[in-house]
């Protein structure tokens, strides 16, 4: 099956609501988790498994079944975005991605201008494979570059070279993709500001540069090989001050070049190239999670699927939903999540009217003292129709969010 890209349907207007939160009946997304990798990076704590590629066909069968059931349950709801995340979704054969997209199109109402993203490793796809994904309806790629520095790639456990990443972008262009995002990681052990600036300059020069960049500060997650190496003194992550400098360098470099810094970790080369799928998350919207370890948020419930691929497959074969845990969200939890994730939208932030419409109470009624305190210390600014982070607040966004999550 095939989904129109922006250049295929110029008469279709792609709109992104300016503020959080969105109404629960607004844009709806589907997240498809592909939990398979050829090897596991030492910093990764996602639900991923190496050496299980042999069960991918059975996994795809189960995904198709789960999609058909969900379509019936959700009354063929319109789908604005689809995101294949992982793991390494580019381990899927194009024909397998086509089966999944065909099932989504038949079981739901896939919007004519739907954004359909697939994450790809630089060395697990080439032009022919990308062309196959494009024919299957994928119209946006997210390529995991992480760094162009060879030492950094080895520290991060990546098995590609910078040349592979550049070649992957060229292959994507040759296959017809005009919407490509690149992921970079900063703050890895041994990284310098000079190396980081080289990363940014390099990726911006490749084949005209990507349409989107996601820049993530390295977090050493517990119970990962990297955490063990840090505990044993083998690796030394960047100090907080250096990480802040690296982040500042990226903001200055990209905004000077005219890029839109629209979310804490995300930059778009021009308006309309923001990640529409992730924007659903940041606006506290609804999305269906499919596959082992996938999260979903439907109505007032948050769901988590079985973590092990075989367990999830067996559950689907047995006629079950595949959901391992369901959490009912209270009004206070929902409002807290709106603040925690909505403030990540930098130019927009949290809309006064949007908050009232979604949660039934005004921002001041729920969070008046917290907002006043954060405005006073320069972490948040208040505009006539919204609140949003200042640049100072952006640097400590997690601390700001915590004030709202812990508020009564």
C-alpha cells in the first residue's frame, strides 16, 4: 500500500495545533514496536532483544492480528500518524512493513496526509530497502546516527561508521524520501565541545542536510552495561556543566542557521517538519501501542504490553489483547502529565484555553502557586494565552516539570 507524502499531495494542508493539551478526540497515533536488534547498545534500556530475528515473521503475523482486533474495538478510528520504533525497525523486510501498513489501512481510517515514520540504523538499510519501505507507505525516516566521531561510536557501542550514516541519508533521498530525521547523542564519555560542533556541522552538510534533528543528552540508565562501566570507573560521563554547554552550542548553531527549536530535544529545518507523531505525545493525546513492550494511552487509561516478544505473540494467538498492565489515570494525574510533557513544546507551551477545555479547570485553579513561583524565578514566562519555559527553564526542564507532578 502507499500513503501520500507531502510532495505527492500539495493541496493537503498539514496543521499542528500550537499548544498543549489536545482534546482526546483530536489526532490519534499508532505506535508499532519492533523489539529486535542485531546487538544491544550498552546505553540502551529500551525493550529490545538481540538474536531473535527468527521470530520476526511470527511477530508480524501477531501484529496484523492485533491491528485487526484494535480496529474493531476502536470503531475504525482515523489515524493521523504511525511510528515504527524499536529496537531496529529496519530489520523488517519491506514486504513485512507493507503487511502491517495494509492492516492499519484496512482496519482503521488512515488519513490521506498521515505521517508514517520508520526508525532505521545506518547499516541495516540501503536504497532498494528504503524504496521498498517507501512503496509500503512509509514517508518519513528517523536514522540513528548518534555521532560522526569514531571513538564516540565505539563508546556508544554502535557498529556503523560516519560514512555509513551519510550513505544512508543519500540512499533515503535516492529512494524518494523528502522527510528525514537524524538522531544524535551528546555528553558521551570523552566527548568535547569541538567534537560536538563537528558532529553538527557534518550532518548539516550531508546531501543538503536532514529536515529534522533529535538531539539527546546521554543518560546512563541503571542496569545497563554502560552503568556497570561507569560504576567500575571505566567510563566517565560528561559533567553536567559540559552537557549544558553542548546543549547551548547546539541551540546556537541550529537557531543561527534558521532551524526551529520546537521541543526540548528536537529541531525542525522549517515549519511543518516537526514530528507530528511525537507531538501527539507532547500534547498528551491518545495513541495505540502495538507489539511487545509498547505503551499506549487510550481515554483515561495507560497500557503496557507484555515485554517478551514470545509472550506477546502467544497472548495474541490465544485471543488476548497482549496488554500486561493497565493504569487508570486520575484527573490529577492527567493534569500533571499535561504539564510535564506539554512544557517541552518550547514556542507553544501550555494553552490556557486548551488546559481548561481538556481538564475542566483553569491553570491557575490547579497550579496557580507553582506557576507564580516559577515565573518569579525566571523559569516560566506567562503570555496572555499560554505559559512556556524560558531559556533558563529549558536547561532544567525536568526540575520544572517535577514541581507540577508533585503538586497537590
